[in-house]
C-alpha cells in the first residue's frame, strides 16, 4: 500500500528537537529527518513538499543548505525554524516562512498546513488561468451569436465561475497570509488582463 501523504523533511542538528517535530507531524505527513546540513543535502529530493530548516548547525549551515536547494532547483516550500532571530540578511534569503524557536506544536502544524494550502491554491489559480485563456481565444475567434448558442462555451463559463467562487472561499481562509495573498493578487491582475 502506497503512502500518498505530503512529505516533510526536518533538518535539525538536535535529535531531541527533530524527534519532537517528527512526533507532532507524523500522524498527517510522511516525515523524514536529516541530522545537520550535510545530511540534508543528501536527503533533499523532488518528492519533498516542505522542508523545516534550522539555520545554526555545525558544518553546513541552514543558510548554505537553502542556497543549495535553490541551486538544484528543488520545487518545495522551505520554512526556517531557528533560534536565530531574523535580521536584515533574511531579505536576500529565499524561504517561504520563518519561525523563531521555541515553537509550539500547533504553531508548527499550522505552518506546514498553510504552506501546503498555498500549493493547492496555486494549482487552482493555474487551472482558472487555463480556462480563462480558452474563453479569451474563443471570444476572439467566434461571433457573439456563436458564443451564445454554444453549450460548450456556456459550460466553460460555468466552470470559470465555479473556480472563481472556490478561490474566493480559499482566499478568505488564507486571509492572514498577507505575503501570499499579495502574490495571488498580482497573478489575478494578469489573469484579468487576458479576459479583456
């Protein structure tokens, strides 16, 4: 029997902390552990959905691991979970979220769920964009009469409205994730330009 749950890689040099995070998450996710930066570089692969990355580790630091992940073009979310207080240097770092230790169980679980929700929301947006592109192409190549008489076009419009409604509901659920919602608004603006 295959395990289709999302995969979370915990990169931590403190075994007790790593095991605690694993315990908190393992009921809902497939959790893998990498004890330190060197082990993390071997453990990172394309099937990982979320990486929880400590910054201050001996040998290869979390910052270095983050750089290497980007160099290898691994498509996953990376959350820094560290006792290092964030400074101005984080502006140049390519992570998706930052939690400062110590953290609570629910805080970590919420973080992972929020990151995975972003992924599902982004897929919905891509799907809406594809549907709206089809509608735009048909509006350019067909007359108003042909569009009004087409059952297929009517179904396409209904699918677009249904997807928009679903995305509105999801946006409300993610309303506290201001950075992500800002990115979504930018995407939606480009989508609305294709509709015109």
